[in-house]
C-alpha cells in the first residue's frame, strides 16, 4: 500500500509538471533567425551613433527552442566626447510562445552605468535576477522581448488610441506595459520609403534607452512589421533611429519605392 502511494505521488508530480510546461503558441511571419537590421542614430538631424538589432541564431535553453536576439547601440567617436553611449541588450525568446527565458542588459550612457540580468522561470512563475528572486505573471516579458511580441500583433483592425496590454518585468517587479496604436504614416529613411503603423510602447521602466519620456516606433504595415524608425527621449533631448540596411528578410510588402 505504501509503495502504491509513492508511485501515485511521483506520477502526480510529473503530470503537474507536464501541465505547467504547456506553452501558448503564437503564429506569425514577422521575424526569423538571420534577420539583421542596421540603423543610423541621429540627434537633431546629426548622425551621432549606430544601432543593430539581430537574431543571429536559434538556441536550446531550458529545453526550449529560443531566438537569441541582440540589440546594440553605440555613439560615434566625435559624439562620445560629449555623451558616450554603449548599450547592449540580449534576450532568449521562446520560438513557440514569444516570451523570454533569459534577459541581459548592459547600459553605458554618459555617467550612467547599469548591468542587469534575469532568468525567467515560467514553470514556477519566478524571475531570478542579479538583484534577487521575484514573482512574475505567466508570459511576463522583458522590454526587449516585448519589442518582438509587438511585431506579432495584428494592427489592421485597431482604432487610434487602442492598446495591446502585456506585463514587463524589470529590476524587482512587474510593470504593466501597453502598446498604444497611433495610426499610419509613410516614412522615408535611407533604406527606402515605407508604409508604416505607428505605435507607442508605454514603458514605465527598463526602456531600450535610459528614456525619460515618450518612445515611438514606426513598423512596416505588413506581416513583417519591420521597425523602420524609432524616437526616444533621453536625458539630453531626443534621438532617432532610422533604418539604413536590412538583411535576412525575403520581402517587405509595405515598401513603396
């Protein structure tokens, strides 16, 4: 009888683990491994830096296939004399469910420096970070993985002002993160002219710059949703990231020249 109880307990434990491991599935054509986007970073119409957003590979992490996504932004030498920027973000995004398993952040902006990492335990709903262990809701995002999640959304039937809601974990707590739909615009950058959807991630903490105000994002109005332009307010004003080159993308239907 005792042996039967032990076997039942073990089977029950593994059954619970299997249930917890079940992941959502998000179907999309927005991005894939090999995508590489290069940007000119401008301050008051002057190029002061460059940025790169890429998915160099798919890795296995915690038994799951993940996109390894990397964001880097750095200032050019002449601008670094006044305000040096050298930031790097890296996230491992679940291929099937588009949520993160690991996030790393290295910020160097002027005199401001900050390093942070988080391991997302979506089984026990915990974030194990460089600053402690904290509870998280199911499918919590980091700010960089949220950038990719935003690209999987359908904006075709959105009304101006309508919002996509998700949860963004950073430092020691989870913040509500809403992506506000602002409408459509045609944008011309070095990579071409594009029909775009304009969205505003309403980020409380952990932005892709040490932002103090709005962050606007122009993405192509097609199934790829390529980020064409970014505008962020930083401590010394406002900067723009404009798409210069792109690789690993077969076709962008929204390109009009």
